[in-house]
C-alpha cells in the first residue's frame, strides 16, 4: 500500500506542470479525432440548451449574464466560435434584457464568437426590432429550430456529419 496510489489528493499533488491544473489534458493524446465532428455538433446542441440557464443563474446571483454564458460554453470555446441560444422559453424582452444582450453580443463579437438564436418567438423578435437589435444581431442568425441552426453550422463550416436518425435500418442505438 502506497500513500501516493491510495489517496487521490496525494497522487494529484505529485503531478507537475499543466497537467496538475488541467487534468483532462492527458485525455487529448488518446482522443479519437474521427469523432471530432460528432463531438462538435453535440457541444453545439448542449450549449443551445444550457446557455440560457447559465445566463439566468448568473443574473440571479447578481453577476453579469456574460459570466453565466461563459461558464456554460468554456469547454466548447476550444472547438468552435459559434453559439446558438435556444430562445423558445423567452417570452418577453425588456430594455434591461436588451442592454444585457447588446453587451453579450459585443463581448462575443470582440472574442470572434458568433451569436445565433433558435426557436425565438415572433413577439420577442418584434421587441428586438424595436430596440434595433434584430438587424444588429443579423437576420441570418435566427433559426426556427435548433436542428436548422446546426444544419447551417455544418454547411457554413464544411463539417461532414452523418445523422444516425437518417439511417433506414435505425435500431435506436446509433451508427
């Protein structure tokens, strides 16, 4: 029995350099790069679902919404420069929310990250138009469904993707 092997904290303390602070970095040498496009799409879909929640939690705790956005997308930022917010739960946007959205969009643009929206309701779009945000955000960055947003990303970035749901002999397990 060795203390270094039996107690993870002691074993972790012996690790030096970058691996000590980013333990997942060792995984990169074993990563199957053929799965990259699938992982990328999975990350986009998860971000679309999690980003509004993270932004809401940040605002609820008194932090700027951008902190919540970054907290939910930091892992994705290593792979992509494109964020889709699933906006279906948003039913209204007031001037304060419009200001926050403007701030987020400017910070993301400065970082070279494109902000897109999926499933945004018509009345919310109307509010964005009144505040002058709809055209600033870009009409091309609004999609009726998350699926169409992902399809747009795949085409725009020349990502080869095969959706197992398109297989005729789909057994529910995947390709």
